[in-house]
């Protein structure tokens, strides 16, 4: 992965690829163990910078569009839980900090107290930061395998995460209950347009299968820093679409297995955070 130029605040001078926020973390081969890393982070200073990022975001048109869109999808329903995977190093990376800021804005504006977060690369001090922000850190690396409520809405936030993580989440919840999910992640439509259909079905079959029945709200990339929320969309699964699908559609088989993937940290590499 090539090293990219950054300005004095750590922002990239040129447009980034989607995984730049974890560029300082070396991803081992699938068969090897992830090397445990730690960094000295001033927790109080980091929290102040995160809160400042949240203030910046609340004042932006980008946030207004996100909030209006999520509120419209929810309609009169109350959001039960927010789950976030893949924030990266929130204590030292500006992209991760602003993506966390969006999570905090969602938490506050939607009055959701049950907010869960996980990233296999979190430092112990970053887990402390998240705890101080009243977010619950999931210790185990489930590889995206979180099971949502069958009755109440859940919002899943995957900021610039590997498509395999999204595919695993869909597999874990494969069934009509997906209508209770709001998914903020890399655009499905962009993925479908940019990957040959054969490759899409081979690598992320659950994204490929569900994408025709997803309603996608494309978020205009108009935040002041354009490498933070680029290619991000809000996806939901309207009941009018889900009800058309027969029971055979929901046969899911075994958990997906991936080969020759980058940036996807499996449980074989990191099984559990040291918190």
C-alpha cells in the first residue's frame, strides 16, 4: 500500500482510497496472528478533539442530510440499537475521529443509549476513550456477525469497511427481519456497478443477492473533508420489497469463506480485544 501525502493536521492532500484510515496498521496473512499493538494516547485530549469534530459535523449540510434521511426511514419507529464496526484508530487518525463523530451525532440526535462498537485494531486506550463517551466496546471479533433484533430497528454503521464485513452481517441476519435494519456503509449500487457480476456473486454473494431489493439513499459527499464520507450511502430494506421474496430466497448455507482478501481482519488474526 503506497504512502500518501498528508497536511499538517493529518488530512490527505489527495483523494484517498477507502481504507486509508488504517494505513498504519499492517494486515497479516489470513493464517497468521495479528501483531498486538499499543500506542500512548492522551485520552482527555483525544476526547476533546472528537467532541470538536462532532461540533463541526453538526454544523454541516452533510449531517443534516444524514439525520433527515435516517429519520425518514425510521418514520415513527424508535431506534433500539446502533452497532458500529471498523472505526479504526480514533485516538490518532482524523478520518476515524470524524467517522466516530458521526456515530456520536446519531446517538445523541436519535436518543439511542444502546451503542456498540468494535474494531480489531483498537488500542486499549482507545477502548477507554469509547467507554468515556458512553459507547459499549464489543470485545470479541465476530467478523461482522452481529444479529439484530427481530422486532425493533437497528442501525448498523460500517464506515469504509471491507465488503466482506457487510456480506457477513447480511449472512448473519439473512431473513425477512432485515426490514428492521438501516445500514450506513459503502454504496451497494457503486459496488454493483464497478464489479463484474460474476466476481460480485463469488466474493460477496449476499450483497449481490439482496441489492435489487434494497432502497439506497446516496449521500452527497459535501462535507468539508471529502475523504471521510465518500462513497457512503444509507441502505434499508422496505417491507414492500421483502414481502415479495419466498422462503427459498432466504436459504443461506454456511458462513462465507474468503480467500486472498486485504484489510479484512479475521477472528483467526484477532479473536478478542485486550480491554
